[in-house]
C-alpha cells in the first residue's frame, strides 16, 4: 500500500485577459492584497489566439500573467478559482459580459495546472464545481504541451515565463527545506 504524503507547496499564478490594462493593474493589486506580493510578472502581450472571447470582451485583448511570491497548497486552488470568478463578476460591462477574464493556476517543478468551471474529458473534478487539468508537463529541461493544451500556452513567450517562474519556485522550495524561507 502506498504511503499518503503531503503534496507540497505550489506557485500560484493568475492569467489576465482584457482590453483594459488599468483594470489588470487594479486586479494585480487585489490579488497582491489577498495573497501577498508578486515575485514575477509577464510582459503584456497582444492576444489573438482565438475569437472565443470576442463577442463578450471585444477585440484588442491583452494577456498578462502574475505570479504570487508566497507558495500555496494545491488544495486551495478551487477556492481561488471561485474568488477569481467573483472578481470577474464585479467588473462586468454594460451588456453583462466580462471586462476581464481571470485564469488562476499553479505550477511546481513537474507541471502547470489550470482550473476551470467546465468539465471535459481531460479534466478532473476538484471541489465546489471546479475542475483541474495538467496543461503543461516539465520534461527534458522545458515545459511541454499536451494534445489539449491551449494554443497560447504553447507559445515560446509563455513557456519562457513559466520556466522562469519554475526556477523561482525551485529556489523557494530549496530555501524552505533549508529553513531560510519564512512562512
């Protein structure tokens, strides 16, 4: 019989998608107020990978990722997704559509996980209507996509930022193991 072990900490990130960079900045502060300071931010990228959000959010969308310094337990990710949904609903446009899309997830040394309210064949149920999926695997010194990985998560720009976040994560875990990381 296998031994039950703690899953260990993970690095929380939030992908933001919006036309409004000022709204992204406002929500960066909100996440920082709730979860603590950021230790990495991606550049602001134009987002033209699909027209999925066009009817709801318009054109000219921008994408940015923020990474929270304080590590979390993966058990917390379903609640964080519920919070992100609540925050999205606080910023609806005049027709009731979202002005911002918030996609929380986490990474560790082996994988990057996204969470969703939508079930699908490659997703597993976590808690309270939230599903998780391994979106990227880390193997051979790089993140690798899977057949269902979203097209933007396959881009070199994203992969480099996630690799940078993974390196920060590894140093944090190593420092914690050596007692140098405050909790």
